C-alpha cells in the first residue's frame, strides 16, 4: 500500500508540474482612467424646466414624495 500512495503522490506532482509549464503568462490588466472633463461654452444660456415651459407655452408637472408609502398592516403582522 505504501508504494501505491508514493506513486500516486509522484503522479500528482508531475501532473501539477505539467500544468504549471503549459500555463500562459499572467497578463496585468490596466485600470482605465477617466478622461478629464472639458467644458465647452458656446455662449447660449441654459434653460431650466420652468423657463422652457414658460417660453414654449408648456406645463411643468412635478411629483414630490416626502417618504415611502407605508406598508399594509397585514404584511407587517405576518412578519411577527
């Protein structure tokens, strides 16, 4: 039994050596950098939504939610 376990260890070492030989070299990946921002001012004034609505005769509809809708009480009772 000792010879077969010795042979098995030898075969395993040879197999890992072959795998290491045939492994391609490690490639270092370069982290891409963000390009610097360039601001181009073309002389025109920027309109916000309220000015655009007034200029073109439109309407601005804004929905503000102060907080999330409360969960139904039945769902809360099932958790406890």
